[in-house]
């Protein structure tokens, strides 16, 4: 099947979970919460590529304090709906030793990726580690890590939009959707 046709079919059959307005409100609230905690820390902000690109791009202009910025790329997901082991594609280029670090990601699912990131950042000598996620998926299991700042709660379903993709498509949507069924990859 043509990728474009398939992408449209996925979106047309999806269920809206959070509107664009709800996402905007959540990002503004998270920015205010982060600013209250980190405004005097001059943190290093690390965006987790590629999912956090939308969240990061919308959040950074709302942070009212000086910061350094870089990115990391650690992922458990390819073009499927199931996660695998954490794969490190890019670590921070700069020195994190002695720094307060804020990591931005699109979703806290089972927590394995964020836990691996925290361990790596603290292992590189960061003075403090904070995490902010646009979304936190509600699971029936205990997560090994919780985000310090959370925008929106999600049901335990496969979601996309706002940086999260559905088989490679729809990261660019301003709202968050869920698959009605779990099509094969």
C-alpha cells in the first residue's frame, strides 16, 4: 500500500485524545513550572530526538531564564508500535559535568528510555537531573522513573501527534491521537 494512503487511513480512523488547545495549555503550564524551579540554575537543556522536537520547539520560547541547549538521541522505538532495548544514537556534545540538566521528551511510556538517559547523564557527572515530558502514559505497572514535569496524561494506547509518530508519519500534528486498533507495522 502507498505510504501516503496508509498515513491518511491511520489519521482518519484515529481517535482524538487531546486537542491542540489542550496541548497548548499544557505546554504553557509546564513552562511556568520549569521556570519556577530552574530560573536561577542556568541549566543545560537536552532535547531527545526525534520525538521531543515539537515539544522542545514550543516549550523553549516560554522558558524565562538563561539556558544552554543541546540534543541527545536515545530510542526504544523504530517504525513499530513496540519498544526494544535503548539505542544511543547521539550523546550530548558538551560537558555535562557539574551542570543542572533538564531533559525534554515527548512521552514517558514505561520509563526505560528516560531511566537510561538519567543514568547516562548522571554518569557523565551532572550535578542534578530533571525531566519534562509532554505526555505520561498511564500504565498498570510501576515505572522505574517519573518525570519532574508532565504536560498531559495519556491512556495506555498507541498515540501519535505532537512529535510522536504512527509508523513514521504524523509527528507534525498539533493534537494527540490514538490508534483505534493496532495495525501491523
